[in-house]
């Protein structure tokens, strides 16, 4: 079968899971992607937040190449040096106690759900099973993660979901107080919601969460899958708040573009899992771990968290200025290089219009233009994106 890369062949080959852009990508360089016809596109999506260093970073490429020449896979039956090095680095950054590696964000969430319930079981309380999440969240697409993700469009047709789940309205302190109890095993929080449209948790909500955790003794799980690895200007988004989680779920950029995720736990949970309680064949793959270590070293060596803060501030100011000019813009939400522009029509319109101008942006929550640029994005590249959206808004009026 001849597999031409086009929309018709896609329909023949694949389940219809994705609304793909009509681009056949051949390679990337820096902040740009190149299509099969030679066109160059400014990428403000970065693989949905994965490619923190853009494309072709030599340190990541060299780390992958060198490790692949040694061994690509051995499984967790063995002790592997890249795992040890990356785990040590993550514990150094987080100050927590133990690491478990998996392959994706949703797998990290599944592991955290299991660990939370196992921890509650070991505490001796047979009723302590409830897992709490927040409205408008997104934690993944496997059954446990999906059961936390209280969005109808992801849930329809998949009943019954995992039992013992509860949902609290985002930033609703009274609802949090009414929901959490001694039966609560864990509360899962995106400190900055990504898929939900770039929303930040409030300080009042955090303070209440701390008080309730003290009272009811549950685990606080920080979902850093999209906001982690420096995107918000700090390595973890929870570091913007006066709070320490018991568990951290990390993925997307962690593997430098390869599938890799991690669950990082504190001393409270460090002895919960015993041999055979949970596992994975591919999690902690040595090539992915080598790439992850190179990624983290690059973030610190190149001061990319500081760059994310500065570039994000520049973009926010520019978009706020556009908001003064154009009534189509309702609100700008920006935390480092997580940027959401709320508009008055379906945001997918702006995705298509930007594509015509060879700029790649994303749409989420219906009316939010979402930007997740590489942390390496320059001021000039940021300005190219700003000018593109300025032109679209201008032509719309």
C-alpha cells in the first residue's frame, strides 16, 4: 500500500481520533517546523508543551544518540544509570523522597491514584478512598485519569467511570470545605490549568487546602504535566505558592521529546509501594532518561526559566495592548510561557487564520487561543506571533 501523507490516506489508515492540521511535517529547527512543501512555520504550540527546547537541541540529540548506542531498552529488572541520574536530579529540585518513572502524563496520574488509595489503605481507614479533583481540569484519558477529568466531552459514552471520585468547583473555597472530609484520600490540583484555559489557583483556595489537609490528613497531588519543567518561570508551578505537595506528576517536556513521565513523592508516601504493587515495562527507558537529564541541565544552564518569565511578560503586555484595540479579545491570562487569550468566537477560527500566516497556535476550552511556545523563544519570534494575531484581529473588525 502506498502511504501518501494526506487527509485521504489518514482516513484510510487511522481511527478518527485527531483533527490534524493539513501539514506534513518533515523536520524542525529551533522554534520552527518545516512542511513537505518547504514552508516554514513558527511553532507556538511546541508539541502541546513537550518541546521545551524547540527542535534540534544538540545536547538532547547527543544524549539520545550516545545512550542509544549503549542500550535502548533493558526493563526495570535492572538498575540503569540514566534512571539513577535523572531521579537524583528530580529529587534535588523538588526536595522530595522517591521517584517512579512511567511513559506519559496519564500514566503518572494513574500511578498517583493507585498510590493515594494504597497509602489510605495502609493508614488503617477502610473509608478513606475518595479522590477529589477540580472543575475544568484535565488529567488524562485513561479510565482513572478520565474519571478525575470532569468534562462531559471527554466522558460521554464511557460510563461507568472509576467510583469514589468527587469534584470541587475551581477556586470555590466553600465547595472545597463541603466536599473534603476524613474519607478523602487525595486532592489532585493543577496549580495552573492548561487544557482548562490557563487559569491559576487562588491564594485563598491554597490556604484553605492547607488547613483542610492538616485537619483531614489527605494527600495533595500536584499535576505538573503541562506547567512543569520551567514553563511558568519556576521549575514546578506550585512553587509560586506557599505550599508543598505530597506527590508531583510530571510529563510532557520531561523526556526532551521522548515519552517519559514521573511521580515524585515525599516522605509521607515513600514506603507505600512494595515490589509488585505497580510497574511498567517501558517507564524510565534509558534513552528517554538520558534525554530528560540533558533537558533539565539545559534549562538551568541557559537560564530558560528566567527567559520564559521575561518573554511571557513581553507577550502579555503586547496582547493586553491588542485587547485595548480589539473588542474580540476578552481576557489575557499568562504565567511564564503559558498564555491564554479568551476571545468572543470559537478560537479554532484563529488557529486556521494563523496557519495561513505560517504561525501555529492552539485552541482550548472553545474560546481560548492557547500558546505554549518553547522556552527558547526569542523576543523576535514572540513579536512574529504577536504581529500575526494583530493582523488577524485587524482584518476581523
